[in-house]
C-alpha cells in the first residue's frame, strides 16, 4: 500500500523535515533543529504539530445518538455541555482498549478524534454498533493541526480572533479565510494549546501564518517526548486490547454516574476491577542516573522477581533525564518503590513515581 | 601523529605512538540526532577489533559503538557521559570516547582515509 501524505507535506519539506512512515502516512519525525530543541521550544514558546493522520469522525444525530453512544462509551454524554470535550476509550466486551479518543459534543452531533492506526477499525466497530442509524463521516477533507505551548494562545488568537476565550477541553466553530474551522483547547504535550480542524485546502496557509507569528513546526519525535513527560498514554504502547482503563490508571476518565448503572461495553469488567482491584497497573518509572529504559524493558523487584514491563521510555529534555512508564504488579505500584530495569543485560535501579514528570500547564478557566 | 582513519561503523581513530583515540564521526551524529546518553568501556578492559565498546542513545534509539582496532582501554572521556550533548557539538575532537593501547598496528591498514570515508558516508546516505 502506498504511503499517504498530509496536506502539509510540501511545508514539511520546505522546513527540512526528516520523514518516517507512521500508520501508513509519511510524517515528519523532526526538522533541522532536532528533537531536543523542538521539545524545548514547545515548552517555552509555541510549536505546531501536523496530526492530520488522525481520524476526525463526525457523527450526526440528537437525543437517540446520545443514548446509543452511552451504550458504547463510559461517559455521561447526556449532561456533557455543548462544545465540551471528554477523553474516553472504545473498549471491547472485556474492557480491552481498541482506541483512546477525545469526543466533543457539537450542535450537529459528536466529533470524535481517533488514533491514525486505529481509525478505520474504530469506524467499522462504531458503524456496526450504531446499526447505520446515523450519518457517520470519517472526514478525509479536513486536516488537523495542534498548536501547543505558552505563547500559542496569543499567536493563534492573532490569526483567529476569540480562541483565547476558550476553556480547557472545550471548543467552538471559528472562521479563517471564510472557512469554518473547529477549534478545541486541548492537546498532547501537557502545555496550554489548541487543536484545529480545517479543510485541507487552507491548512497550509493557516500554518504558514502561525509560523510567521513565531510558532514553529514540531515533529513526531518531540511529540513523543512531550507527551511522555506529561504522563500521557500512547495507544499501541501504553494502551492496547490486553489492557483495561482501570489497569491503565485512567479510571478518572470513567463517569461515576455511568458506573452505578453499568450499561456500556466492557462495564462488567470495569465494575469488577473497580471493586476488586487489578493485578497490574500503569505507573511512572524514574530510572536513577542517565540510563534510558525503552519499551519492553523488563522490570524486577528487589528480590529479582520479574514484576512488569516498560511500555514507553525515553529521555525527557525538560526533565533533563530519563523518563518511563509501564505496568507492574499492583503490590509494587506504590510511589517510591525501588525496582530494577534490565537494560543490555544489566539491572539498573529505578523507582516508581507519580505522573506527570513535568507539571501540566493547562489553562483551566478563562470564562 | 598519524592521519585520522575511519571505519565503516562511523568511528574515527587517531594514533599517537601506540595510543589510539577513538570517537564517532560527525556523519554518525547527524544520523543519530540529539545524543542523550553515552556508555563507555571500562578502563583496563580489553576490546577486540569490530567488537562493541560502548553505546550511544538518541531520544529515538540506542546504537552500539564499535572499536575499529583491538587494544586495552587506557582512558575514557567522562565529560561526554556527564553531558552527552557534547558529542553532537564536537564529535571529532573534544568529544572523543576512549583511548586504547593498541595491540596490532597493522589493523590500522584496514581502515579508510578521510576522502574514502566521506565518499562512503555520502553513498550510504544517498
């Protein structure tokens, strides 16, 4: 299968991107300044990420759609306010995670942002479950960019007036060059920022204007180090079908209201795990010294018993040291528990820590 | 001091008497990206030509560092362990990796000179 290109491909080339194939797309892993500089620029200034490979699923409907989606997602969608967003999961009946996603209530229905590698399968699952009752569009005509970092609000507001008044995890329709753009205040870096859905034909112009105002394109490499410092999960690594939201330590994202009734996909397992506890759980792991423990690194306890595995690990440029997360047996998940990580045949000391590694700077309440 | 020689694994080596200084090339650092971790061989240990003699890691991945000749490790550069970004800044001079008391000077003859290495590096990145 030929790899796809996003509408920003030419701009990435103009900015000397190094490309990698990701979920069937040619995506920029980094630009000329490199991952560490791009990471720091996002934390201190403003970075633009092309995430057009992600799925933008629009589902059109009213009250019936809300009821049907509540059978799928562990969310209180009935009481979700218009233009507000929630983080959630598409699960199987055993509460294994097919995908993690952001769902936003719009005037016309819902907008769901899906992972690139999962979007086609998600679409199939949802279509089957909703029995073709609603119009569903996995929109190929729209691009998605994120602008993240402390200067982003000012920069984006200069180009699209009014965005600075959005609250965290809420959105609205705005206009750019007479085009309707849907903007939410959200992101995947731990910084204040926005995600912008815009028709393909105008994304290049918008991105160039944001660059002219002082933002810079940032590649997938820095996106990964930023999200890991922020303690955020990456699907296919920290989350997959063999892990449940409770095991992933994401029970905060499950509506308490919905648990009491328990009528969504996977609810039996979720309720059981919430009551009885889980045998393994996702934790933050801080290696001592500078050794980097990457995905699949084995974790041992102090008696040299294998107790888990790293699911994401890298060097965190803002932390200026190695950072990791992974799953360990529940009894070893307490903060400050001493563990050992096997890297290149040697065991290196590390400790369980709370997430995030880098304090989040979300702007909670603007109005 | 002899001319600098290069290996296909992107190490450079400079011989001074029977002590060789070894590091990784600028081309290698450009391929790796930002280096954030370096591990060096132990002082006093013996390393064999083309064997592993260290590790460098970028934010993306880990790569082995090989030794282009055999010998005994007589010195290592702690400065690059403490601040691996020095390797990106000055790979072919102050950010050397280790020094070897070499075993067999004829091993030097198997290595490339600068022109040949530059050509080799250009070919593989084309």
